[in-house]
C-alpha cells in the first residue's frame, strides 16, 4: 500500500503546496508582485514627502515680491552713439556680460530725441506702508524708478537712499496695506539647506527658482560675507529675496559667478541682517555712516606668521597707516598684526574691515597688536569713513648716503637721514641702496626702507648688521619693509 505525506485531510492550500510545487512558485511570485504594486503608491508618497514643496511659500511670499523698472536719459557721444556709463558697465560686469560696442546712427525718433536706457530688477516690500528693498546697482543713476506689484498696480518710486559698498537700496512708494516679507535669522541658516528665490530674470516677472545653500561667509567684498547658493539667478533677479523654507527672507540676490553671462550654478546673496542694518540707516538719514581707522590691512600667510613667532596665520597685518588718522594717533604701525579689535578676534583682513565699519564714529575701542614678538594693547577712537577714497601722500627717499654692503644677502644699505625719518614719521630703519642674489629674489629693491629684522627694530646700519650676526645662518629672516607708504613682510632665505 503506498505511503502518504499527510495523516489528516489537507486543506486545498496544503494540497497545492504538497502536490504542485511549480504552481506554488507562480502563486508566490504573483503575491510578491501584488504586494509591490500595493506598496508603490506608499513609496512614491514617502519620496514626495522627502522633497520640498514650494507651492505654499510662493503663495505666501509671492505677493510681497515686486518688479522694478528704471529709465535713464542716456548721454550721447560725439559720434551720436549712446555712451555707457560706469554704473551700467558695473551692472554688466557683475553678471559676466561682455560690454557691447557702441551703436552707430542717430537714435530712433529724430536727432533731438535723447535715447532712454531701461533696466529691470527685483525687490521686496519691507513694510506695509510702502518701503521696498532692492540692490543699489538696480536703481543707481536712474532718472525714474517704477515698482510693479503682483496685482499689476504700478507706482513711481522715490529713492530713499543707496549704499554702493553693500549694494543695498531702499525705495518708497505711496501705497498702504501692502503684503510685507518676514525677516529671517541668518545665523540659523545652514549649508545644504533648501532656499528659494523669486524675481524677474530677463523681465519674466515672479519667476521662482530653488536650490541649496552652497556656502556661507564668502569673501567677495570688503564689508559683506556673502551667502553662496546654487539657486538659478540671472540678470533681472538682482534685488529679489532669497527665502528659507519658513518663508523668511535670509538674503538679497545680488551677484553671480559666470564666464558666459548666464547662470553657472554659483550665486551670491547679501545676508539680510547686514542689509537691514544698512536699510535702517538709509531710512533714518538717507546715508550710511561707518567707522574708519585709516589702515590698509592684509591677510597673513602661514610662512610669515611662523617666521615672526606668531605661530598660526591669524590676524590682519597692517601694510600702511594713514598719516594723522585714527590708527596713527593710536600708535598702530606698519607691520603690526592686529589680532583683536573691540574685543573681537580678528582672523583675517576682511574681519578687521567689517568690525571697524560696524562701529560708530567717536566710539573708543581696544586694539591688540602683535609687534616684534610681543602683544601690545592700544586704545583707539573711531573716525568716520570718508565717502570718497583718500589719496595717500608719499615721499621719495632722499639721496644716497655712504653705502655699506651685506654681501651674503646681496644687500647694500645706508642710513636714513634724520630729516627724512622725521618727514616719514619713522623711529628707525635703514635704506636699501642695492639688491641682488637673495635680497633680489625676495623682492627687495633700491629705495626700500627696512624697519626691523626678525622682530627687532633697527635704527642704523651697524645695528642691522649686528642683528643679522645674531641669527642662525640657515634661518629664514623676516624683515618689515616699507615701500613708499606700504609696509609688508619680506622673507630672506640664505643660500649655503
């Protein structure tokens, strides 16, 4: 009698498994396919939830974004072609657009009709009573500025004030009850965070683009640490808002990096906290007042920092000091390295510029400098930054005195006459009369003034030579050198 694999009456499912294994595989495959199909909408929904949805942000913030249109009566060159002023050239340079050639022939409409330049840009409503923020380069030089809202209402705007140094401008339109933006906290903004821009690229109003924050605190200017993004920005986006996912403005779209004139994935926005500080001053007085101390700072290289005993390249090295300025009165000298200002650590030259610019003229501040191997604390009274660049006066060195040779370094030096020291406000130094070999390779040349050797001031040729004699023969020698009114470090590398 044949054996059986079951002792009780099997169910239909059990029989299928026991007696028809091929059919079992079909049933299992069908079950897996059915399960996959049932899960597909769930997976798609989960993926959709992971991606940002900008629709609500656009509906919420879009009405507060405006289009800005400007017109300017163009100047006419001798050949009848419209001239391109510096402001328009700067605008084109910001976006990498080649400067066009001048057009020939009289302007359309007759010889007596001056051509009109027209520009486009973006902006956003700061307050319900009609204050609008945009870029300075959008409106500078304009004879007329028009602001168009999303509901198609158009207003002629008054320029309250512009600040070229930060590229911020504030306009005013006669309207009330306007939708206004909310200001975000730039400190909370993180690299990799989603952001969105709304503007009018090439005149296409209320265009929305999105991306992520690529970097923060990019040094592309003296007074602003820019926000870098990969949000698509093109001419016409200038002045429009950069928004976080909470619908708050964190920046003003201002610049792009481009080799073609079009978007290449690198955009820069002015941090909104910096822009608000500027706009507050523009609204109250029509101008921006900044602190100024009268120095030309530069970054410190690692090699120079190690050679002067500072260790790490932190601080701003002072290359020149304006005679009679705030820094000069405080005792700051060329070659000093400012490591702290007003209690804030200075890591690089741009830090010093921003800290000083943010202080009020007349305020007293503390300065820590590193000078000839030691730290020194000074007190300084902040002056006001001039609106125009100051021309720095310099004096040419007097005639040569009797030369003395330091052949190993290829240097010929001489004493600096006391009259010249007094004129240049120097306590010490020797004059370079000739440079060859090591000295020439380091960049020294005739007329340079060597103020110190290895952090020690030298007042005479004898002292200079005595200081050199104390140094190890293989040691890299750091000199503080003044050329005209610029002071810098020079490293001499002896060859043996």
